[in-house]
């Protein structure tokens, strides 16, 4: 027997059958009904918990009202709209939908190692940075710094961003091995890596 944690041997099928046969017909004792005093205490406890829940909901509502208008420029952590265009596109609902469609098409399986589930990532076969560069070239009349809102709206309609045939499901480890993971290829070309 190993020291430390007690480990019980699994019960045999024969033992389980004998136990089941022995317990057949045995009735369990019914709990006696609650006294009036116990019922009163249970009722008070339920009232208190409902009141506490209402107070929590009221608190949440008040906090929601207090924070109305605190988004964007009014937010305490606003830093002047420095989020990159790439980041703004990647947080769009369309991007999440694209990722989900790629996962579903590939049955949530890494297309490199065959791992099912786990930490999966949607990989662009044609690098996202290249698609973004082509997008900016097509809409070169807009500045990526001054006209971010306009470019983000245009990105929602730009088909190459949302083409699921350009996506591939990969586990995080396999994705790290690709040339374009976190712009490794661009960094190598610029002499940074």
C-alpha cells in the first residue's frame, strides 16, 4: 500500500451485485417535517438573500449609470487613440466570426500536428500584414493615423480579411513555428531578429 494518500481498490462487479441485492427493499428514513420555528427561520434567510441580491443588482445599476459616457475619450485609461489599425481590425466582431468559422471548418483540430482542442489559433495562410498592406494600398486616400475610424469601417467590407479559405487552425505551439508568427519574417528582413 503506498504511503500518504489512501487509495481504495476498485470494487468488483460481483461485490457491487451483492451490495445492490442486500440494499434492495431497504427504505430510507424520511426526514420529519420542519417545525414552525424552522420554517420561519428559513423564510427569513430567503428574504435576506433576496434583499442582498436586489442590493447587488441596484449597486450594479448605479455603477452602470455612473460609468455611462466613460468610454473612448472619457475613459480613465484613454491614451489619445494610439491603438494601431491592425489591432482595431483584429478586435472587430467580424474577425472573431472569421476565427470561429475557420475552427468549425477544421473541426477544432490543428492542421499541422492533428491536436484536437486545446489552445487553438487561426492562422492566416497569406500573412495578415500583407493583406493589411494591400488594403491600405487600395484605400490610400485615407491616412492610417488620422482616418482610423473610416478605415476600420471599410475593413469590415474588405473581403480578403474575412476569406475563410485563407485561414488555417493551428495549435499555439505549431503556430509559433510559422514564419509569420508575430511578424518574425518582417523582423528578420529588417535585421531585428
